[in-house]
C-alpha cells in the first residue's frame, strides 16, 4: 500500500483526530481529581502524568470502534468518553511505572521530565497506583446496561494484567540481553503493547452493544494494528531523534533490548508494518455493511504505520 495523499479524505481524518484528542482531554480533565484536593502532591503527579500531552491513540480507537458499531446516542457518547478516559489512565500509569529506575529508568517522556524525576520515585509510584482504580471507576459509571459495564470492566482488566500489558512488561524486562525468536518477540509485544490497543477497540464495540461477529472482525483489525504499533515504535527508536519522539531515542538499543529492528533489520521491519497495515484494512473491508463508519478505523491504521516513514 502506498502512503496516503494530501487529499480531502486526509484532511477530514486529521480534523477528526484533533477533535477526538480535544474530546479526550476534556474527558480526562472531568475524571481526574482537582490538583488542590488533598493529597495535593499526589493529585498533581497524577495530572502531570495524564495531561502532559500524548497522541491519545488508544482513546481514538475507542471512539473509532464506537462509530463503526453505531454508538450514536447521548448515553453511548458519555460512555465512550468514560471508556476513552479509562484506557488513557491505564496507559499513563503504565508509562509512569515503566519509566521508574527499577524498570526502564528513563528521564524523558512526552518531551518532559518523567514523573519520578519531576516529583520523586515514591510519589510517581503512588500516582500510577491511583490511576489504575480510577480507570475502573470511569467504566463503572458508564450510563449503559449493567451487563455491558461488566463486559467493559473484564475487558480492560484482562488487557492490563499478567496475561496482558503487565505480563508483557515482565517478559520485556527478562529479555534484556537475550536473543528472542520472532514468535517470542511477537508474543511479548502482543501482550505489552497490543493488549491495551485491542481492549480500546473492544471497549468501543462493547459500548455500542455490537454483535459477536462484528466484535470478532474488529478484533482481527485490532490484533494487526496492535502489533503494527510496536513494530513502528521499534523503527522510530532507531530512526527518529528524542525531540521528535518525546522520549529518549535509541534507548532500546542502548539497553540491549530485543526489537523488530534488531531481529529483522530496518527495511524488513518496515515491510512487516506495511503487511500488518494491509491486514487491518482487510478487516475493515470484511465488516462490510455492518460497519457504520469505517473512515476513522482506516485513518488510524494509516496514521499508526506511516509514523515510521
């Protein structure tokens, strides 16, 4: 597939993505405790970790899946806002903890000092701890059927735990200095990065009350996109500078971590990202008339992969 041209379609997607980002920021602000509420320093650290920029891709996936599945009522809009905030809270907590000295020991995130540098290690740890339950509070408050709320809670919990994101991070830490097979690397990244991205898509479908066949096809899209996201991250780690990344460039290589680039080389990693992009678009096509709005899903697949070009 070739890169997208600068057309009206591209501009429409860019406008949608910016509107979605602003909608997400407003939802995060509503759900976060005010900075002047005790304990103030903890709440300041939580807000610093969450509101410090970011692409809000996971939130955008929630909204895109909701649109694809026809979530167009006032109640579903409020539920999508809550779900988008929830996945961003989980993502923010994971970044705070990943950056700690006991993990990746990084000092730069989203172009600013990491939370433990800006505050202190204990405060950053507690901020991450507090963001986890806040995510599930958001889901519990969604104004949709209780059965769908329960599905949403289970979806995010499974994606965040030892068989998902946290388990992937554990494998990542244990793999430093080791050579992984391609299958082992894929397993690690489907858990560490892909699980939360898949959950974001699933949450949008849950809010919309989507049918099981539609959810399965969306999950095919999500699996391809989740892996593509990590492949492109590995590409950017060696091809972009710290200013562009907002975090320390080249750190995976410096830390002797296995990546798609270290295993496949830069060009083959780019080829794999394109294959996965094609799989994501194929899943969108397979949804057919069941997909109410496909443009955001297609735009996100292109946006995620083309970052690496």
